[in-house]
């Protein structure tokens, strides 16, 4: 039998995912079980929480009111359960961490095995998002964001700054030579970001420079892979390429020509303002802060 708390979590999953099938997939439940849980809730409350259309599930006014209030309630229940478990020993419970895909791949994934060995009772969920999410709506405990933060109702922990590096593979440099100045860049193949012109402005001491991009990709990870395969020069965050540089797979060029402070991107962890920092969040932050290669 599904408990009332589980019914509420199913309801929020339907709201956040926009449909019964999507919620069922997210929660690893049968669609019929999700449908029955919502039907029971509506019957017990005596109101319609959702309206079903052929394309999407929408909240009724009552459903919107109910969803807003139960989010905080479920968060408090989760915090109480975690604190109770904490009295018995190590931090425990689910920890959902959100960040951009490149940061997760290059800065978190390499250390997850060690973290899990230290904290076996914490269940990790890594969520890749290329846009800023609402932590409460997405039931996310912690997000790691690169760049300046806008005003927020979130706590932020500064983790460091990541330099911007112009990089290329040794094979590319052996064939085309190593650029020394902005003028030299005109003679080189440069890899840029498709549809993101601001990322194609390289902050040089001599001024912002936009190379002629002979090759472009929509994601930073694809740009990195193209660079590794010898396709040209690229401007990437150090957190994406620091291990490549250490291993000699990529080489940094023109470091002394990149302008400051534009060559440093702040990296910060943000989490919802609770009265006390969750033990599982604190454990993860303390652990990962010592591991980051920024």
C-alpha cells in the first residue's frame, strides 16, 4: 500500500514532469499506480487537482495551491528523517546534485566512488542541466553553478575560480604551429560554440577578440572532444581540461595574453536556505571542495 507521503511525492512528480507517464518513468512505477495514487488524493480531498489534456497534465487552481504548500511540508519531513538518522551515525539519505554536464563529467564523476566509499548511506543522484533550475520545484538539494550568481533566496558557498584556457592538441600544434599573439590566431583553425556568440568572444589583454570559427558545436564537451582530435584551438574552462593538460592530451597556449579578471569564472555551490545545513549536503561539500581541479 502507498503511504500518504508517497502519494504526495507522486503528485509532485506528475506536476514537475508534466504527465503521468513521465512521472511513472521518473519514479520507476507503473503508470496505473501513478494514476490510482492521484485519484485517491483527489477523492480524499474532494477536489480536482489536475486537468488532463491530450498533450499535457495541467494544475487546477486548487492543485496549484496544494502543490505549493506540500513542497515545504515534504521538505521538512525529509529533514526530520535525516536528522533522526544522523543521530545514529553517518549522514544518510538521497542527495540530488545538479550542475552543467561538463562539470559533472570532469569534476564530480571522477570522485563519486571515493565519496560513496566514505558515505555508503548517501544515495547520489547527479542531474545534468544546462539552464538554471528551481531547486525546490525539482526537489534538488544542491546545485553547482559556474559564473556570477543573480540575486537569489539560496545560500551560496564559494568553491573557487576556474581559468579560461586556449588549448589545442599536441598534434595540431605540431602541424600548424603555436600562436603567440592575437594576430597569429587569424592563421589558425578555431573551434567555437554554435548559437552562443558570447562564448566565442575571447577575452584577450589587447581586447575582446572573436576568431573566425571554422568549426562549431553546441556543447562544451563536444568542443573539447574536437580539440582532442586535433581540429583546432578552443577557449574552454580549466575545470574541463585540467586533467587533459596534466596528461599532455592538450596544451595551453597564450596564457599570458588572456585578460584578467575575465579569465576567471567563479564556481559556487547553492542550496536552499534551511535553518541548518543538511548533514548529507555538508558531507558532500566538504568532500568535493578538496577534490576540485579548477
